[in-house]
C-alpha cells in the first residue's frame, strides 16, 4: 500500500515536472516570437501610414484630386504591390528554411534571384500603369478622373521598382529574425515622408502627383537604408554574398513557389476589393461604399498585429524545419495560436467598447457614423477571424504550403464567400451588411480549412521536405557531406 502511494506520488511529481517543462518551452517560444513580431508590427504600420498620410494631404486639394488618387492607389495595390508582395513571400519558405539549415550562401543568392525576377514583373506591370487611362474609361470611369489617375500612377512607377527590391530584402531580414533594421528604416522613412509629402503636394505645384512622387522617394529611401545595412553590417556577414551568375540558378525554384504564393495572397487581397466594388451597385451607393471602406480600413490597420505574429511564426517554423527540428516547429505553432487568440480577443473587445466613437475618426456625418456603429459587431468578428487566418497563413508559408493555401482561398473566398455576399446583399436585400456577412462566411471556412491542414500536419515529414528543398540541385555526395557537417 505504501509502495503504491509512493509510486503515485512519484508519478504526480513527474507529471508536474513535465507540465513545468512544457510551460517553460511555451514561455521561451513566446519570447522568440515576440522578438520578431513586435518590430514587424511597428514596421508594417509605418509603411502603411505612408499611403494614409499621402491620402490625407491630397484630400485637402479637392474632390477630383482625392478621387483620382484614391482610385490610383487602389489600382496600384491590386495590380502591382499585392502581386510583388505575394511573390516575395515565397522567400519566407526558401530563405527561412535555408537559414535553418545553415545554408547561408543560398539564402543570399535566393534573395538576389527574387530581386532579379521581381524587377522583370515590375517592368510588365508598369506598362499597364502607364496605359491605365484607356482601361479606366472602358470600365466606365469618368474620363477626367481616369486621366488624373493615370498621371498619378505614372509618378508611382518608381515606387513599384522600389517594392521589387524592398520585398525580397524585407524577407531577407525577416527570415534571419533581424527585425530591428526594418523597424529603424521604416520609422526614419515615415518621419522623412511627412515633410517631404507636404512640400511636394502643397509647395511644389505638383499637387496630387506630388503625393505619388513622395511615395516613390520614400520607398526608395527605405530600400537604400536596408541595402546599406545589408552591405556593411556585421549582422549580415554570414548571409552576405557577392552578386554572381548563381542568382540565375535560383530563378526557377523561386517562381515555382512565387506563383502559388502570389495567388494565395492576391486572392485574399482582391476579395475585399470585390466587396467594395459590389457596394457601388447597391441603393444609396455613397453611404454603403463609405461605410464598407471604413470597415475595410479598420480591418487593414488592425491586421498589422496578427501580421507581425504571422511573420514571426513563418520565420520560426521555416527555420526549425530547415534545421530538421520538427518539435520546435510544432511548439512555435501552438505558442503563436495561443498568443494570437489572446491578442485578438483584447483588440476586438476594445473595438466593440468604442463602437460609438471610432466612426468619427473617418467621418463627421451622423448617418455614416451610425451605420459604422451598427457594423461594429461584424467588424469585431472579422478582426478575430482574419487574424487567426493570417497567422495560419504564416504557418503555411513557413512550411511551403502555398499551393494548398491558394486552393483554400479560391474555394473559401470565391466559390463560397463572394457568391454568399452577392446573395445576402442583393437577393435578400441586406445591402452592405449582407456583403460583409457573406465575406465572413468565406473567411470562417478559410480559417477552418487552414486549421484542419495545420492540425493534421506530419511535422517530421515537413522537416524532411524542407531539407530536400534546401539541398535541391546538389549531388547525392554533396548532400551527404552537408548532412554530416550539420550533425
């Protein structure tokens, strides 16, 4: 009897010790995630505010300048910047896993391959931008607005090429957990952008195109800061490689992941643009479009927080899988979902409490503010659902599941979400609320599908695939030598 009691006590002690060990692992993993996520949130908000501040200044010039610039910025996001961002996210897999496998030279070369590839993509997109007036007129847009929008886009072309370099550099730093350079660079760029934009918009005589020029200059300043840090900082010594013909060897592998990556992210990005376009077909389109635009702006702004966690878990998972450590990858996923759930509940709760106030930050019209307040519960739900989906998408990018993510987004958002939005908004006459509910039905399905994929993941198999991807193109002898060196 006494022996059995002793055995029971020993077992309980071991269980307690195991729990403490598990909590210790979660705590340490949470610190690692926070080290990457915190600066990423601030850097993302800083870059987002460049466009917001530009629109605020241009908005004081008049309705034509504001409407044409708003259309131009929206089109630039849909046709250009979202494409480059999506394609560059392939590096979260390639560079992250290479860094985990200690293949530092490959990380540097893969970054150059991505820059080379995206510059060609930017060149193709720029041809579309400089001929946008005709396309907008064909779409039924006012000719005067179309002409001004094309003029804005022409001055925004340099920003497109800056983004083709910035996005790979951004992933270069992110996958090494070097987030402070990005934070410092984006903060300095934002502080310089404010006076620069004011001078170009109000003092130079360029008016709204001065805003486009300010965005282009600010984007290039950010690229220059990051490129100089990469070249001269000791933190980048291991991954800094000279530009050589080896960059062409990685182009094929980059595009194999970049295309599904772009599809995955662009489908998500474009789905909300579809809602805004559909809102223009509703009765009282000015009210409905204004309300949904405010809702979308709120979601995009608050998305910076889960985006930081998404970038962090993508980095941690890709590094762990590249290093052949599936347990660390699994722990990172569990930790980030716990942190994300807590953060999203707090943010959505604060938004709900201020539901009668935050509408005034966008409009002084009582009808608009009242409609935004009525939409607040749906916005709070969107914050939670989109946040969880964003973090799970980070896991997908870290593992290299871009094709799966593309199929999930296509099925959830376009086969389910957009049709549901159209039915609820038009056939059931729920108007803007119906459009938003329909998109949230798609977002919920999207989150559920990504959750199922993540829950049933064989992490050991993912680690094996990561090693194969990192050492792709090597001979079997080289692979064996590298594996022995790593061990």
